[in-house]
């Protein structure tokens, strides 16, 4: 067989040739843009020529600090398309972490959205490798700024070459992208994506039983482009010719709902927090969401009540998926098997609330205290994964040896697997509550609490216990109007029929909000400190 | 990213783990077998251990002479799974060609269906490399035969190890399979399939806009397993957990129709001849074909009337695909784009009769007499393709340099491409009719003739002409009951409104049958000789 490499640039070439009329619809600060793939392709080529003129060479890192929009999409293909490396930077991280990331990755150039300019102005004296800045804006004049040299994105494109070629002489194992995990402790850890990894992952997203991304889709990734390549959707949707809708900077649930209706969105993707917000918006407004064939949910486990609301109330199919920055990210997706269609509605919902079965192309195993656990839906263990779109190390980071062992990525997630091979996240290894020699899943308790009608959000953490080692404490944020209407005992009674007695939380605390990470996950480290402070327990 | 290779064996491991309950339904000479993937997996492992015990080593060729059934499927995974090479042999070829193929490939062992035994007994004195024979049968006793040594497949499995491991230490570029093209002239040419090629091709078959092969499918490949791996379906269907229905030896249209109804087949695949036969059967019987979501048709261009009958009369979606032995085989597939759904029924049918757009992962170009032709649906040129599941040479064959040039496979097919990138086969380079400096597509004329209600099959070939260089002659096989009811002039009048005057055939000959190759394609070389003999034109 021919030794043709799997390359990111080839995906855009395919879109230019076969989907030239299909559109990318992009909301920027000022404008709603509509561009065809033919135009996006030309603009990507112009950008490649501009990067080359600015001295960007093979292997150089191209940093982005940007929301979801067409310009960000163009850099997704232009950087790897000319042999450089797309480095998407999480704009929600602390300035210290952003400085660390840019210097650690050795970014040569930064592409910046205009509203992120003030942040970069503040930190730029600390940046050691950046040689040029590019501002992405609909305005033709450059802002007054201390950043030097600063280029205007659209001017670079105007001066560029619309016929500049995508490189075909790259190795498919060459780096194409980078993303740092938003670690909850310590410095962020970098993951490098190869061309091969991104292309194979895109194929998985296109599988009928994967993401089923199709030309007939109108896809709106809500998950940020700075977070694991928006789960790879911009790559897959371009390759397969889907219409793309990019909600742009600082979108609201109202904008998401309006875009779904206006552009007849068929598939959208994001974390549970986004869908909780959208659900509230749908309950307020009268939106037509009938075009939606799939809401992809990942990042954290979605509560059963959320899935039920989407599926039963709004008739929107809701797909749980699982992955991580280290896994490009798709690892499992929840789909009923054909013979599971005969289950009762409730059993189906239970099954759908699991994280699903492994995507073809990867391998998994689950390791408990005595080696591989049985797939019986009971035994818990840490999930290990392996495959061509799984990282084999953190970028220049000694912590690699803690997560990448004997050829497997140790996810840090505790799971059970049932006889169908369907995986369920039980907890993070570090969040699992160890009580009296048994394990208690904080996630199971949270999901049960979130199914209570009064609960907006709930999180469960351990506090040290002299007798039992650890005991669970539930933290609950009530929905509007329920304040003072429900008590601790109401919740304990609600949980009692569902769990063994030793699982029941020792206390229920009512909070105004659960602290979250920059990508919307519960920040349990901080919550644990809050809870311990509440009980006047000293931290270790 | 991890350097885990793409391997054929891993696809069966995935099925064992995640689709253990799903079934392979297999018709052999004597029995209808139903096995789960768990059982097929164990049997495949037993077979790998048997191959190892028989001395088969990495890179050795394992020949098969067999119909479509579960044992053939097991060899599909066992041979590459333990590092050997699956070599499927076309049982419809001449004994001379079969001898050539087995010796040229240097097969070490042959797996033979019982009804093919007489053929092998005849030729085995000429086989220079085969060290052992295995007969696949439901009978427990060995037949009386001169083949030595001869093993019984089921006995080998009984003695084998159900836990024998698939090899993970192979290079993805190692050979996994082989198939020889049924050349119409000269000796057959061998194509070697790599693990990488087969795995990537399987992903293409699983794409929502590719074959969309899914766990929810019940797939019945009618295309023989000895012909380009049954278009790769046994690999993809196993990996993605589809139920497989294998129609077994010497099936009839009646059996195909009955199996579709009985097993609720959702997807089936084969050449136009098969579908013409099935159509006649459907018109006779009262079959429930409502489960079918897709009939994949390739090998030759399907006449418009055939597509219309399936889609309009039986409401069965009919997908034209294109490929070759050298291309694993999927290259293009015909699917309407979302915005083409607004076309009239007739325009849609026209579009669907084209061979479709390129599958993601490949590249194509079309070369006319002056370099790349424009994609305007007018200019004709030869189709060139490139990609990781396209062969880069014929196996140890000097003719490689005629077809594999500058990194592209020259298909020998003349095509046009429209502005949508949708490709249409116009002819084989060697069958194109050159008349008065213009090109006439024999395939276009054939398709038009086959849309006539009286026509069962039609083929058009050139005869030499002193004035025009070549002129077309139409050869028609009438449907039963139409003999003597239609004349040459009827057909010419029928064609007149559809074509330029110089395209109209100089004559229409009525034949009892069109000569065909062993895989059901028109054998134009032989037909041309017949036609020339009819006109008493001397062959060159």
C-alpha cells in the first residue's frame, strides 16, 4: 500500500474540493460572518503564506488565545498545514499559568482575540519566546497597544497567497497541535497531538457509531476551541463537510438557543454546565430545537435528570461521551446497542447515563487493587487506555512517569464496566471516598442528589474521620425559590432507598455556588477546603 | 501520541469485548450456523494456534478457495492476527490462472471448501509451494482424496487453543492480505493489503457518509470473500459489531431474497448482475425487504433503470460505489449532499447513478490529454487515485510500472467529474470508442439501452472503421417475451433524443448472452471478437 501520511492539511483540501459551497457561520465580537469552505480554504492558504513570511518554520509553535470563530478555525489548519504546531491556550487560566504555558511551549507567535489583548499586555514582559503578535478583529485599524510587533489578521490575509500549498512532505507523527491540561494542582501539563492522532480521531468522530459527523450536519461546538481542539469537532466537521456554527466570544445560553433555532443546528457539544444553562433558557423561551439530532456531553458526568430533561421533555437525543486532554479526547461514547432498544425507558436512561463503550481504534483495561477487574458492573478500578490518539507523555514534564506507565495512559478515573463493556465513571481516584475499608463514589451521590427537584447543582467531598478514615459531606446549590423549603433530612431520606447505609452523607451543606475549574468542572480541592473550614478541620 | 499500530487482529479483539453477544449467521453446504462473536473469536484464536502448529510463520501466505461463510471469516482474522497473510483466491478463474496465482504468491497452505476439492485435486501436482491442505466442511470424516497432508478444519479447531493471543508486535505496514485481479488479458496481477490499509479502509466503511456500517446493521455481503475481501465488509462489520449474514456456496437470488426477509438484512453489497437477478426474484415472489437501508453496488456501473426499480418500486436505497482490487476497494460512494435534497426526483436519480464523491482519506485527480481536466461534467480523463489503502505496486510484477506512476494509481477508468466533485465512470480507457476525433462512452450508451423496457442487458463495443477510425455497435439481450417484438430501428429511435448523432450505434445485434468475467463484468475483449466475427472483420 502507498505510504501516504495522514495529515491535517489534507482534511481542508478535501473540504475545498468536495464541500466548497458548504458554510462556516461565525460570530465574532462585531459581526456574524458566513464563509464557504472555498473561502475558508483560500483564507487558510493566505494565512499559511503569512506565517511563512513571518518566519514560522516547521515545528514552531503558533499560540492562540481565542474564542470559537472562523479565524481560529483557519489557524487550526494553517499552522499544521504548513508544518507548524497549533497551540491553543486556555484563556480562563490564571495569568501565571498562561505565562508558564507560553514560555514552556516556546510559542513563537500569538494570535489574540481583541478582548484578550489587555491580559496579554499585562503579561507580555514575562514572555520569553514570542516574537510577534497578531490581533484578530473585524476592525481594520490596530488598537493602541504596547505589544510589538503587532499585526492585523485580516491585513496579513490580504497580503497573503490564496494558492499557497499545504505541505505533503510531513511525517504523520510530526506534532500538529498542543494543549495544556487545566490542572487543579501544580502547573499545567502539555499534551502534543500528532497529525496521525488528529486524523484518526476525526475518523472516529465520523463513524456511524462514533460521532456520526456528516455532510448533512450543522455542528455547533460549544466546547471552547482552546479546550482539546473543541473535542476535535472543527477538524472532523471540516473534513466531512458539515456546516459549522461558531458561537464566538462570551456567548450566553440565550445565544446558543437562538443559534440552534436560527441555523437548524443538528449536533452540539459541551460540558454539563452548558447544558444546565441551556435547559434553563429552553424553559424560559419558546425555541424550536427540532433540528437537533445529538447533544454531545462530556468533561464531567451528566446528571440523570439533565439527560431525562433533554430526551423526554425536549425530545433531544443526548449522548454521553468520555475523554481527556491526553486522549484527543474521544475514548467512549454512550449508545444503546440494537438489542438494548427493548429495555424499559428507565433502563435505557440508566444505560445512557453511563459513559459508554470504547471507540474503535483504542484499547482499555480497568485495574483494581488486585489487577484487572471483572466487567460485572460492580468492581471498581482505574481506567487505562492505549491507542494512536492517546498521548504517550506530557510535553517535557517529569510528571509523565506518573500517568504514562508500561505503554498505558492512567486516566485517574475510577470506573466500573458492565457485561456489555459499557463504562461508567465512578470517581476520580483522588475524589473517591474511602470509608471503613469500602469505596464510596462521590459522583454517584452527586448524580442522585442532582435528580432531586430542588437541586441545581450538588457536589460530594470527603472529610477526614477518626473512626472511618473518611466520610462524605454533600454540598447542595438549590434552584431559585427552594431556599428554606428543603432540609438536610429531606435529602438523606431521598438518598436512603438508593444507597447502602454507609454511603449516606454525614451532613448536607447549602451553598450559593460550587467552585469550578476554568472548563466548568467541580473544583473539589477548593470545595474540600471550604467544607473543612466549615467544620474547623485543619488542612494537612 | 502513542505508537500503537493499526492491526487487523485488534478489530476482532474489539468485537470479542464489546459485541460478544452479536451473531454471525453462516450458510454452509449442509447447515445454517449461528455463532456469536465470542464464539467466532475463540474459534479464530484456536485457528491461529493451529496455523502456528502447522508451521505457519510471520509473512507466510495462507490461501483460501472458499465461498462466503463463517470459517472463511475466521481465516480473515486468524491469518493476519498471527502475522501471516490472508490470500483469497478467486475460485471462478481458470485452473491455469489458479495454479499461477498459488505458485506466484507462494502459498504455504490452502483452505478449501469441499465442493472445490475436485478442482484442487486436478491441479495440485502443479503447485510448487503448498505444504498442507485444510478442508472446510460440516462433515467430521475426511473425504477420500489424493491431497496430502489434508486436515479437517473443525478438528484443527478442536485441538487448538481458545486463548491464543493476537499478535500486537506487528508493523502496521506488514502485509495482512492478498488478492489477484481477474485480468481480462494476461496473467492475474497480485495486490498486497497492509494491516494499516485494511484498518483505515474499515474506518472509511464506518463513516456516516461512507458505508455507515454500525452495530445496528445486519450485513449480508453478496460480493464474494475471494473478491477484494468482500469489499472489506467482513473486517468492518466485525469491528463495528454488525450482525453478519453469509449466504454461503452457490447461492441463488431466491436464497438472497429469503435471507433478507428472514434475517432482517439492513445492508447488502454486490455487483449489478446480482441486483438484476434479485430484482427478477423480487418481482416473482412476495418478499418483505423493508429492513434494507442500503444496497451497495459496485464492480460495474449500475444502469439507471436498476437504481430506479430498487428505489421507486421497492423503496430500497441504492448506493453506487466505485473501487478496484488495487484500492481495497472503496474509492467513491454516491450520496446526495444535503442541499441536493431539493432536486427533482429525476435529477436526484441522475446524481445517484454517478459513482459519487471521494471517500475521506484518499486523493484523486483526472488526467486528460492536456493534463488535469476541469471538473465541469464535460471533460473526460483517466482517474488517478492515491492514499493509504491504495496499492503502490503489483506483487512481484513488471506490469506495476504501467499502472503505478509518480505515486499515483492509474485506474484505467475514464471519468468526468461535476462541479460537486461527483465522479462518473465514462468508460475503461481501452473500451472508449474513438470516432472522428471525438470520444464516445460505451458505458453511457449501455446505460441508456438498459433503461429500455425490452432490454435485459446491453453492451456496446467498437469496430474498426476506415472513415471514422472506430464506430459503436450495440449488443442487446432481450428480456423474456420480447424476442421479435423490437427492432434495431426501435433502439436507434430510442437513443436519438439522448445523444449526439455521431454517438448512435451503426448496428444493434441481438445476442442470447453477453460474455462476462468471473466477477460478473462484461468481457468486452471477447464480445469485440464475437462482433468482429459477425461482420467478418479480421482481428489484428
